[in-house]
């Protein structure tokens, strides 16, 4: 209870005590702040507006800046209503007009304490809700990763020659993306896109996937459908990851516009898809396939350089070569 009039302080303090609350008294804002510093935050403070040394408005600002959860009710004369409203704007929960009436003090105190309790409860629920949302988000992300791994394993079970291909492409793409300054969530999108880039081959016939010779035009058209199909498969689950969907759809586009499924060219091809395209081609060249034995990493480097500017983005090829300087360590193990 803060008031420079001792009679008012004691009268209000007695009313508060009938609520079962112990009281502390101070004759000014300066003394009140010292009491709070010594005793710690209290649930409720009733303060006069006009006091020596520090007026009620200044005390209110100072007190709430240090103890934001404290409920403050201001005492005001009938002519001080405008000032009382200003106090409400600064964070006071209510005001009581002088001369004080016992029932009014009790009603205002009850109301202020209820408001404080609601604020604290809302903060508690909000904090716990945010934690629960984060927990569910982590669980959903983990479920997605688990689902991704299941899809990738299902794909590789169909095509023994591509065992480990998705994981290697993902790792090649990530190291290449780092050369361009990708970090954090953007880099994670590259990683996931690399793992999922061929997921549409779930819909490709196994006899075509494992065919030991060249594909017929009809068979090649069938294989080309995997890029768009992969995007359609993943779209319901990755609507908040458009970068991954762009990688899956566009990793077979060519810089000269001769790729598929959309015939994009140059800067029209998403940059992340251009990165995965180089990683995908390198891994395809350096691992065993049904239709040919693997090439050496050095030969694959030369082929990437030869096709830079037509098939591949030259800057991505250069970044890939900077990221993987030791040909003897390639292809990377999975």
C-alpha cells in the first residue's frame, strides 16, 4: 500500500487484510521501490497518484518495468479521472476514487487479482502451447523423415543398381551447395531434395529400370514421367517445402532447354535443381548401372566440364569440382 497519507494507508491495509493478504506499506514511490527491492515482487500494489519525491505515474512505470506481473490499482481523487485513465494506459489494472469505500476497495481488489490470474494463466497456457506445437512439429518432421527413408528404400529395392544413389546425390548436392553459401534450412532443403529427387521412379516399370540395353523412345518417355510424378506424390506432404518439390520436378532440366519435364532453360531452372542435376549425373556416371559399367571419377569430372553450358550450369560444375578435389576418395561410400 503506497500513499503519503498514513491514515489512508492503514485504512486500505486493514481492508486488504480482511482478504487474507498480508500488507506492506510505503509513504512514497521511492520507498515503495525500495520495499519491493528488499521483499521481492508482490501480487498486488495499491498506489496513490500524487505523492512527494516520486508521483504515482512515475512509480507505476518503474514498478511495472521491474515487476511486470504485479497487479497495480491506483488511488485517485474525483478530479483526477483523466490521470487515472492515463495510469490504465500505462498498465494499471484499475483505479479507486477517494474517499475510499470498503466495498469498492474489496470489489476493485478482487477484480484486479482476477485479471492478474487470467494474465498469468494465459501466459502459462501460451508458453506450454508453443512448446507443444514445437514438440508436434519435431514429431511431424521426424515422421516425414522416416516416411522419406521408407520411400527411398522401396525405390532402391526396385532397382538394385541405384542402391545408395539417393543418399550419395544428397551428400554431393549439400557439399556443392555449401560452395554457394547455402546454410541452415536452405541447405536442409537441398539435402532432402537430393534424397527424394528420384522418388517418382516408384511408378517406373521394373523391366525398364533394370533393362541392360538402350531404352526405346517409348520406354524413355515412360522414364521421363518420374520427375513430374515425384512432385505429385510429395506435394501433399511437402506443401511447406517448395524447394524440395522444385528439385524433384526439375533436376532433369538442361541449361539449353533440352531437358524435361518442362523444357526450362538457363535461369528459368531453379538453382537448387541445377545443383542436384550435377550431383545426380556424377553419381550416375561413377556407379554401376544395368546398361553400362561405372566410369572413373576423373572421366566423370571431364564429362561434367564438357557438358557445362549446354546440359549443366557452369558455375555449379565449378562448385562441384571445388567441393570434391580428391578423385581417389570418390564415389563417396554409403
